[in-house]
C-alpha cells in the first residue's frame, strides 16, 4: 500500500522543481564520464565479434554523451538560457535517447555474439541501470523510464532466444532485478522526500528561532547557554560573547533559575515574575522551560522568554485607574470595597473596632450651578488635598463620586466605649478641615460637610451593609442639619419601613386606599363656613390613616404623585357633583393643593378643565392652591398656566405665602385671587409684637393687591381674637375651629340639607 501511495506521489511530481533539475544535471556530469568509459571498454571488448557495428554504436553514443556533458556545463554556468521546464524536457529527452542507444546492446547485438559475450552484455546493462538508478533518483520518472528502456528490450531479446529453459531463468532474474531497482528508486525517492521535509523543517525552525518575537535560548546539562536568537540579545542587551557559555547558576533571579534546573529533570516549567537587568531597569517576564533530549539522553533545555513588561505595567495602570478617582487621585468606590475586603480579612478585625466616616459637602450643587463645574472640580480637589494633609497616615480617604467622600480609620480599640470617644475626637478633626475658607479661582468659599459615622464592629463582614449604613447616617445628618450623625438600628429600621411604605404606596393607588378629608375655611367675623380645603389621607391596611406628610414625599420619589393628584381631582369632582345633585352645596368653593411638579406637567390646564366638564362642575367650584416656592422657581411657565385657568374661571391661591422667597414683583404680576399665609407667621403673635408687625405688613400687602387673605394654623382663641382685631375681613382655618374630617361628617355639619 505504501508503494502504491508512493507511485501516486511520483505521478503528481511537477517537472519544474528547480532543486530536482539542478540535482539531475549535477549528478549527470560524473555519471556521463563513467558511461563514456563503459562505452569505450564495451566497444573494445566486442570489436572482435561485432566489428564496425560496435564502433558506429560507440561513436554515436559517445557523441550523445559528450553533448549531454556540454548541456550540464551550460546549465551550470548559464541556467537562465532556458526556463526550468525546457531544461527538464531536454534532460529527459537526451536521457531516454541515451537509454535507447544502450538498450541496443541487449536487443540488437546480443544475438550476434557468443555466450560469454552475451553474459558480458547483460553484466554491462545491469551495471549501467544500477548506476543510473542512483544518479537519476532525484526524478523517479526519468529513473524508472531509463532502466525500463534498457531492460525491457533485453528481456524481449532473451525470450526470443533458442535456449528456453536457461533463458526463462535469466528472464526471471532480470525481472526480479528490474523490480528491485524500482523498489530502490522508490526508497531513494522516499528518503529524498524525508530529507527535503527535514531540511524544510530545519529551515523553518531556524527561521522561527531567528525571527520569533520572543527571546529563545538553549542551555546544556551544566546550565551553560549554548545558543540564543537575536531577540534574546536585544532583550537582555549584552554582547554575544558575554552570553555564549554564560553560567545560569549566576542568575540573580533564583526562581527563574529553579525553573530551568527542574526542566532538566524532564518536566516543562513556567516562570512569571520580575528580572532585574540593572539597578534602573527591571523586566517582567513570562518564561517556559522545556527539556531537550537526544539519543535517549537529556542534553539540556530550551527557554522561551516573553517580555511582558509593557503589558504588566499597562495592566497595573488600568488596575490603578479602576480603583482611583481621576479628578482627585483618591481611591474610588471600587477601591473602597477592595480596601474593606482586606480590612475584614485581617486578623485584627476579629477583635478591633474600626471607624467609617461618610462625608457629603453641603450645598455643593449650588456651587456647580452658580459658579460652574470647573470651580466645583477645583473645590473637590482642594477638599481632597486638605483631607490628605490634615488627617493622619493611618486613615484611608476615598471619593465615591460627586461630593461624597469616605474616610476609614481602621483598628482603633478593642473596647467600643473608647472607640466612640475616639470617633468624637476624630470627627472634630475632620470638621476642622472646613473651618478655613477655601480660595478657589478668586472665590472665597465657606464649606461644610454632613458626616455620617459608623462604628464597624469586629467580625462584621458585610461590606455593602456597612457602606449603606454610613450613607443612611450621612443623609440623616444632612436632613437634621446638625452635620454629624451616628448610625443606630432605629435609623435603619425607619429607613426600611419607609422603603416598604413606598412599595405599598403603589398598591394603594391600585386598590383605592385613599380617602378625601375636608377642613373648613371660616370667616373670622362671624365663624361662617364659607369654603373648605380638601386633604388626602391614606387608609393604610395596618398603620391606619396616614397624613400627606407621611407619604407624599415617598409618592414624589416613586413617581406616583401624578396618579394620586388625578385621583384626588376625580374624587373631589365626584363628591361636589353628588352634593350639588342632592342640593347640599352651600359654600363658595373647595380648594385643592397642587404640587409644582403636577402644575408644570404638560397640558395640565387642559386636562383639569376636561375633568370639570366631564363631571358637569362649574369652573369656580374648585380653587387650586399652589405653593409660593413652586411659582417663583418656574415663574414664567407657571404664570402662563395660571392665566389659562383663570381665563376659564378657575380660581387660584398662593399657598404658604412667606415660607418661600417672597417677591412683591411676582405678587403683582400673578393673577391669583387668594393669599394663604403660612402658619409660621401666627404661632408666636400672641407673645411677640414683632410677629404682629410682620403679619400686619403682609395683610396690608394682600389688601393693596386685592387679594382675599386666609390665615392657616389658628389653634386657639387668643390667636383668633388678635387676627380679628387686625382685619375682620380675614378667613382662617385650623384646629381651633375644626381639624380635617371625612366628607360625610363635613357634609352633615356644614352643608345645608
């Protein structure tokens, strides 16, 4: 099967292989000279029997051989004379012609000579074919054709002889010889293929060794360098004569040496780490060490060295960037998590308390909005620098983003009491950072920070909870405006309750858990209920009735305020429609609070007017109360909406007047009907003359602009009496007259039947 496969390979040979053609011409020079000698000897030996016939044969064959010799010389000196394909065809043609002339000995002349001359001719032909099989082995096709042309006529002539028995034996021997020559040619060709592949492999390995982007070197069993490629020389920067024979036992990096030494035991080894080239240059290398074996012996090893210095420092830089804030250079949120992970894994954490301070700069958004983000960035840098220079080296400082910072002071004391005392003192140190004015780009800024403090208990290992508790505590400090707050479980419990309440609020909207309450608005002159304010209550399944202050902020946060407001509009419209249908309507209007977010919603006025029309309610039956702050923050847009509503007969009131940033210019331009004075202006009027003077001024302003005035939060007779003295045209509401009540109770008490 191998022989057949080999013949198929021979069949597919290309005739223009330059290496094969060169080999044929080079080997032909000596073989032609040898053939000429054989021709001359044969002619001399057979001249007595064949006379001039053998002379003519030898002359013709000799001339052809001389011409072939000339061809070989021309090919050697001027190969460009012909193409490789033409050279190949010329060689094949002349080789086959030579074989034909030689075959005449066995086919034409053998019958005319005596037996011992015949044996001579057979011997000559066998010798020539044996020599030719070797000289022509570079191309099996020519070699096989050559010996076939010579031997087949001999076989034919032998079979045609008169001595059949002997001739049969001779023919059998010649055929066996022919087959053996074919086998020899095939083996020779196979060997040449293997040699060629081996040579190509060697060349490829040499090219790889030479051109490989990685440094490669070999060493002997005594750990001396025996060879290396140019990249090795480039990487280590030493002279070739210094590296050749270098004793690896002298390597400064012992782990790398150990890997090479262990490779001699027959196992591949890996190394990744540093390698010092000089005092100023250290490489980061990855090396693979392989054993080098030969003839059953361990000769040494080969090492492939990959310079990972750039990649190592690039990854190191990426790791740094991933854990550090680009603006301030402080560790960031990821850096905090990694730091805390190391902290809780430290053995000290099993017995020592640690402290975590969560800082948020107060009113930082105002700096960005008023002075620009560039100033804001410089503020953050200045705060970072001051924290780093003021606080001790034992703490770690982080910037989580925006204006939020974290300071961790690890392993304070083993006693919680001492740790808390230390926390107080350290908090003062942090607060002192903000005592001095910050000079930023020509601005002198007074900064303060709200600080949440967490005492991290020993063995506490939930990093997310620690950070969450600190964040919660910081917001508690900001909310209470006391700038400092400690975490306690009640605070966390309250936060979780608010979270659950926010989620339950979604179900409250879907399940219609809200109720409408009413609080009378009364004439201060005769206590007549002339109007009312509608208020919402949440009838919580477990907590009972909840006031707006308990859930409206959550509704805003959850994005449910719009749904709740429109629920209120629908409910109020339905109630008014029912009261009017039953002839119970005996008041001027009912007021409804509208949050600024809802008022500024697209098409609010159109939607509200459509609701009134759908319930067949007059537009003056409901007054919309709008907070002063929301009007001022979005004055132009809010004024347009109010004008649209007023044009359609809807009354509007300014709610909580004085609690925001009051402006007479705004008051003059707005087309509202009513002012509702915030309760803060009356709670101390009985005891403080200044409060009376202030309230008197506000009442005068309302009268000047033709506003009807309602005072909110009247809780006792003294307040009511004093207000009546100031202006008996006022209206008031408050717990003194009635607290908010359900619609049925309000209807029974204050609406006529």
